[in-house]
C-alpha cells in the first residue's frame, strides 16, 4: 500500500498483488478475532493503512473478511488514541444516531486534539446525514400532515366510531 497526499487528504493506493497477498493472509489466520489480530500486528504501520485494510475487508471480502464492525465502533468510546485514529478512518460511524455521533466526535476532539482533522472530516458527513434526515422528516410532515381544521362531517364520523366502540 502506498500513501499519497497531506494529512486529512491522504489516499491509499494498492499495489498489483495486494489482494492476492491479502487472500493468502486470510487463508492463514482464523476468522475469529481477526479484527484484534490485525490491530495487534499493526504496530508501527500508519493508521490510515490499517483503516484501509479494514475497509477493504469489510466492504469487499466475503463475510466482511471476518472483521467485526461493532468492535471497531466501540473503539470510538475507548481511551486508546491509536484505536480511535484507526476507527475515524474506517467507513463507519460511532453510532447509528447522528446526534450521538456529533457528541462522541466533539468528545474525541477535546480529549485527542491531534485527531481534530479526522473528527472534522467525519463530522462533515454526520452533519450531511443530519440535514438529509431533517429534509426527509420535513417532507413527510408536509406530505402526510392531517388537515389543520377538521370539518364537522369528519368530526361526526369520528364521534360515530367512538360511540360504536363503547
């Protein structure tokens, strides 16, 4: 793997035989606990390379290459800066709730100032998702909203239904 670009704008390029080597590696190791195994073997390797390896396995390999995304997601809540740095570069969010994502990213920014640029990058995507969610919620409210004033005939039908149940 080759890294190109400046921090926050880095790209990882794979060499010609990278995927063959990755498949050989996967054949040699047990599927159980591969997320932690890769992390333990990554000492001295740039975090972006490890994150890209997790991304390739998660999104391209059969059965996610044995990677436990929930385990990586838990790293956001931990105290180890290296794990957090890797998690910030894997294509996942800290939580399914975008409000919780904002909270945890702000907390990481405060505790680990050197990861601020990564938190901001993930934060942009979180904010985009929040705007999308709000836009859809507004559309649903506007489209399926009940009439503001109920006509007497509708009220009569509702009263009739209620009397029938009693």
